C-alpha cells in the first residue's frame, strides 16, 4: 500500500510513518515543518519507499497529485497545542478547518479512504456533567466554553473537521474514519507548545522546578504513541470502522500532581514541584477541564484494542529518549572541541 501522511514530520505522524514503513508499505509525507521537523523523519532519508514534500496542505495544487497517487490518507496535519492556539487563533482555525476541507475534497475527487485526526478536546467540559465513574463516549454530548475564550477554538475547529468528514461520508459515500486522540505522548514530542510530559521530563532531567499549572488535581489519561499508531492502522483496515468516530486512549487516570511526582521519582531528580496559577501560564480567564477519561469500549469492539503501555512505561520511554539525545548532543560537542 502507498499511504499519504499529512503532518507526517510531526510527533504522531512520524511514528505512524515508522510503523507503516516497518510493515513494508510506501509512505509519502507532506508537512510544512511548522511544528514538525526533518529530524523526526531522519531515519527515512535514504529509504526509497519514503517520499517527503515540504508544503502547506492548504496548497491544493501541490496536494492534488499527492492524494491522487496514494491508496489511503492519514490526515494529521493541524495546528496543535494549547499554547499555540492561544497565540495564533486565526491561523489555528483556518489551518484546521480549511486544511481538512482541501484533503476531503481531493479524497472525494480521487476516491481515497481518509482517517481524520481529531481530539478529546471536542468533549470540552462534558465530564463535569457526568458521574465520577462515567467515561467520555463517542456519541455523548459535548460542552464547550464561550467563544470569547480562544482555547475552545481548537476544539471547535476539530469538531468542524469531524462534522465535515462525516458529511462527506453521508452525502458522497467517501470512506472516512475519525480518530479522537486522548493526550498522546512518547519520544519526539516537543514541550515547546505546552505539552505536559515533555515539559516535566525536561525540568526533571535538568533538576529545575517542575511547573504544575492550577492546583494539579486535574487528571488525564495518557496514551502511548505506539498504541495510538497501531489503533489508527488497524482502524484503516477495518471495513466496519468507515463512517465512525473512535476514542483512541487509555483508561489509566492520573492527576497532574501525581504525574509530576512520578516523573521526578523515575528521573531520580531533585527538582522542586511548584504550582503556577493558570492565569500566569495562559493568561486571564483560561479554562481547563478537571478530568478527561475515554470510554474505549468501541475501539475494543471494532479492532480488539487494548493499551499496552502504563503511564510509568511511557514516562520511562521518554526519559530514555531524553537521555539518549543529551548523550548525542554531548558527543557532538566533544567531537567539535577535539
Ligand atoms: N498529541 C496529542 O496528544 C494529540 C491529541 C489530540 C489530537 N491530536 C491530533 O493529532 C494530529 C497530530 O498531532 P501531533 O501531536 O503529532 O502534533 P504535531 O504538531 O507534532 O503534528 C502536526 C504536524 O502538522 C504539520 N502541519 C501543521 N500545519 C500544517 C500545514 N498547514 N501544512 C502541512 N503541515 C502542517 C506540523 O508541522 C506538524 O508536523 C493533529 O491533528 C492533532 O490535532 C494530537
């Protein structure tokens, strides 16, 4: 098979490329390198089964032959991360909505199956209305904050992508699958745009303060990127998944306070854990959700999915990755000096 991965030089996209190439497939990566990097896909530079095009997915002329010449599309390119969204709301909304529009239009013209990446953010504050034992299920209601708070623009742009993808399926019969990722983490994820684990790991390994936003009692469920990638690929080959929305996540819930403690312990760090008000981190009026726990029974039913990584496994893997990078950088510095 030949797959097109939009956003393939990004965090999830590059792991997806590794996985597909490892299975013997051909991959064409398109990415504008705005948050992704060539370093993420460096392993494939000389691989004849991997092509790379640096382009903006909004550029229809560039995208047309790429969509035409593949068998299936994984559409992951988007503006991602709370920090970026607050800084560039127009760019976020336009890229996420128009980008998906371009991909779906081209997929329809060339009749290609598309997996559209969405996010658990679309549930917004829905968990506040549920009992403690309840989980977020795909057909549950969503509760977003006011349009005056641009944080919710990301969720809304991704919800619009979902509506559009499902509309293409309903109206034109285009085979689409929507994947709602829940806090997906692993090696190569950058902390630059506000992702929590890379930031904690960086602070812990440099023995600088680990900054917990808010009171730290908010909780999340972290998904290993390897589990998420496997789920996406399995969904693409599952005929019954077409026209459906899936949570891709893990049900191991951890508060951000406990996460900070685990990272500190596993890194054997002397970092102090400090609390930073949301307002100081993200500006006035910032809203967050207290909990976000996925119901993954639908994913289990359709593809027999079960997460294989615990939160400790994930932290351990990221620490290992971080140490190997620091080791590489030190070796390069030493070589430069000698
Ligand atoms: N990582 C998570 O926890 C998470 C959670 C929910 C949803 N998602 C979704 O998964 C997808 C991948 O996210 P990620 O975590 O790998 O983030 P990422 O920022 O690493 O990946 C996004 C990639 O898209 C590229 N890109 C952005 N705008 C583009 C454009 N206009 N044209 C071409 N390329 C463009 C970026 O350079 C980057 O490589 C996104 O759609 C995101 O919304 C991720």
